[in-house]
């Protein structure tokens, strides 16, 4: 799947999927954040709420302005979601995730694999 945001189906449930995987430059990351923000606004305008959200940051690097934009996006996305899962969090990314959680008030749960995250998201 290409980077960005989409709805995916998993065992009959719809998941709001944000793919930030394998992004290496700030420019690329900022362009994808812009696209995901537009998708989020469209989803919000359609009245969708209580979404199951999965974010994949495997192999990506976040710093500087990208971190600021992710914090802003997280705050705005929180009002749409019921449960949030994230994969690809290793090493220093755990510190960055805590920063995003603090600013967005999201209670992201970390998983080692996309499959494990999907299973948890649909478990309730």
C-alpha cells in the first residue's frame, strides 16, 4: 500500500489506516501529512466518528517540523477515533510517541505487527 490514509477492511470491520512507513525525508513526510490531513477532514465532514485507527511508522524517521505537524494532526484526529494502535515504534521513537500522546491526548497502544494491532482494534 502507498503511504497515506485509507479505510481498510479487516474481518468485517473498517479500520482508519495511516501509513507513514519507510519515509526518509522531512519533505516526503510533510507531503504525506498534508494528504492525510485532507483525508481526515473529508472523513470528519462525512460525520464518521468512533473510528478504529492504525498508524504504521515502521522504518520512518521523525524530527523537527514533522514532529510538530504530527502532534497537530494527532490532536485533530483524536475526536474521530475510539481506539488507536501504532506499529513500528522502536528505540527513540518511543520518546517521540510519548510526546505526541501528551500533546494529542491519544492513548495509542503499541504493537509489534500490523496483524496484532488489527486484532486488538476489532477485539471490542
